[in-house]
């Protein structure tokens, strides 16, 4: 049950949204037991984002939330994949991308909790 919450300062075209979604769907598999089958993604663009006091440069914040226990090695691989995706597809420099991970066993779906 992964959820990727993506906020970027740039405007995304429909083609870019599709490409980011597709590539995040493939990348989530670097985390053991996770796949696109249960992946939910929120792609929010045109956010007013400030980093290091600057608000006019492309910036991204990506939250990766998973059901289960943290896997630091897998998270490191996922950060590499996310950075590659956002740099290649949206031209956001790697040093302007934050990635945050949250792992929890407290998830609900379909009217009850796991």
C-alpha cells in the first residue's frame, strides 16, 4: 500500500504527468513487497515552493508512504530513482529535490484497517 505524494513548483503537461506516473509505478518495485498494483500517486504541480530562500527555481518535494517496516537500503535506491525521474522528466535539479519516507503498519482500506 504505497502512496507517493508529489509536489512540484513547475507546471506539468499531461504527457509529463503520464511519464512520471509510469516511471514511479516501475520504481516502487525497488522497495521489497511493493508494486504498482497498490500504488496511489498524487501529482500536484505549480506549487509556490521556496528552498534556500529562493522561490523562482524548479523545486520538488516527494513523500513516499508505505505500509510496513522501513528498509533503508531500498529507500536509498528509491531516492536515486525519484531523483532521476524528476530530473529527466521535469528538469528539476537533484539538489532541489527532497524525498521523505514514512513507514507505518497503521493503514486503512475498504472500511477497515490492516
